[in-house]
C-alpha cells in the first residue's frame, strides 16, 4: 500500500492518523534516498492522489547564489519501474512548472477560481515519472543572487541544466540508472538538443556515472529559424487567414535565409510591407498558438512564449482564461509554502514568462539540425511532433526540417507518411525514418499539444517512452 500524498490531518482521533501518515510518508522518502524536506504533503485545494510529489531547489552555482526550482511527480503506478522524463517549456524565459506541470501534461490543472486544483486524467505520469524545471535562473521561482546571471543564453542554460541534473540525481539516487527521456516544446527545440549534446559530452568524459539517455521528443520546436519563420506565413495562407495576393508577395519578395529574429524587419521594403499586411489581416484577436481557439475577453492575456520578442497577447489552452487562474494560484502564499518555493522572498510575483531575464535572442538563429544529427548518430530516438493548429511554429516547417535531417543522415523511410489512430479516430499523421527518427502531427492540437489534445498527446508520449510505433489502423491498442 502506497501512502496518500493528498491526505490532510483533521481533528480528534483522525488527526493522530493524519500526522502519522505524514510521518510514514517522510520516513518512506528517506528510506528510498529521496529528500524529505522537498516532499510535498498536499497542495492547497488538491484532490487526493496515490503518488508522491516533490518540489524545491537545486543550487547550480553556490558562489553566485544561482538556484533552479523543480517540481517532480512520481508515476501513478509502479514509479520504481517507470522511466524518468524531463519536460522543459520554451520562451526563452517561460516556466515549465506553470506550463508543462500545471497546464499541459502534469497531474493537476488550476480550478476556475484559481484557489484549488483538479485532476488531469490524461497526465503523462500515467506512463513515466515527471520532472519539470524552471530554467534558466530568473524564470518563475528560479533565481540568482548575482544580477549578471540574468543575462544569459543557450550555452549557459545548457550548462546549468547539466549541473542541475547531476545534482538532482544526488537528491534522488534511485533514478541514476533509470531510462531518461528529454522532452519539451517550442524554444525547447533549442534547450533539449543542447542539453542532450552536453549529456553526450559528459558521458564520453565521465569514468563513473553516465546518463541513461533513451530518447528525445519535442513538440512544435523552433529548430531552424530560416525555415520556421516562412512557415508561419505559409500557414496563414493555407488556412485562409491572408489573401492570395499577400501570400504570393511574401513568397516572392522575402528571403528568409537571412531572417534575424532580433531584427525581423531586416528585409527588403517589399517583403516588410507584405509581412505587415499579413499581420494586419490576421489581426490581434486570433490566438496564434491555436487559430481555432477563442481568446479570453475582456483582457487578452500575456503570451506564453516570446519567439518574436513582441508584446503580442494571447490566451492558451481550451480554458482560454486559465492563465489568470494559474497566476493567481501560484502567487498564493500557502501554495508557495507547500511547494517550498520562493525561499528568498523574491521582489516580484511569480509569472509564466520572466520580465527580468535578458536572454540573448541572437541564439534563436542557431540551427539545431546538427545537434539532432549527433543525437541520432548516437542511436538515441528522436521524435518531433506538431499540433496542426499552431501558426507560431507550424508543422509545415518542422516536417520539412525532419525530412532534411533524415536525408542528411541517409535514413530510409521505414514507415510511410500516413494516419495514426487513437480510440478508433485519426490522431494525426506520421512518418518514420530509419527506425529512429519520427515526425508526427497531432490532429486538432495547438502549440501546447498536451493541453489541447490531452488524450492523443498521452497516446503519443506513451508510445514514445515504450519504444512503440504509433498505430496505423483503427484496431484498439493498449493505449486506448
């Protein structure tokens, strides 16, 4: 019998059993080598659950006072047998705890009043232990006592995440030999390949512990801006969001080979005029991350990711006002206390995306395909998946980039492009190269695939961590 992390002590005789249960949970954690001080007994308004949660800090640079905040949820069943999966949100500068853990694939969503939680019945901890990290320092509750640390980029972020993982394993030594999967979305298209690359280097140099890295999966990832940027306008045109004339003008006049995110108007005058016309036609009242989703009125909430470094405002998820609910919940003092968060009393509120981070946006121009090539060459499966209603990093760019990567690796098609199925319906379309590189779409999903299509996303993730192909027939599968 596993202890119930959601139990709350009451009064009278029941209180004794409540406190005893908390003591047993703590002793159990210690016996397994887990940090008792990071154990989360119960979050405010949380439903009862049978798995344990941990949250707290890992110091990645003691001298600088730089620490990263994490949230860890055990698998719902047999966590001692399940793999470990790291999830990183993008931005750069947005919270994996607020995004992945409590909006998309974690075990809970915020309630409508922002004071409690409800169960996510399609949480990915059905298939794996889940680890979420607010990275880099300056995101969410992660912080540094050295202000200059908030000026950072891809290289420093990858170094800190490697250090974080090594020290996290010291906190949770039982996971050192467990299968380890790296996942994320959007700007994690940079974070994840660079972390995987750093892990490969570490494994080569280490004479002791080595990471048991078994796979990489990234949703709607920014991989190569030269291809991902024009894909946005191709998406607008293909979905009837701009006219033929404007779409043709962009295709004719814009050379995206020299596109620079920090200066997106460093293009010809005719291209600039065509893109401005396209953006004007699309308008402000469309959720670019899910073009079929309504927006939240009367206020349209802060964008979750900052790929364009603009003040574009969107909502996210099917509950188009969830960003408000999440922000309110995480800023409750009792929530922060339960999560062992904000230990330094930061002089600002928790927010989904950092206002203090000075990220090097020149890094957005780095091509990730060479790193993905190295990962595949080290016999580590790579899955790229795309919600097909996302115009920010559309499938049109990702699919092309995966095909180019496969061609560069000289991988043959092992599963031809075709539909995959979930619960007797089309879950999306997929193609596999060389039994190791997969591209898949998720039908009806947004930029935030696990939230927009939770059941299909869980099926895709379960297939990935179990080393199974997505089913190409309507016959029920183990995931249905």
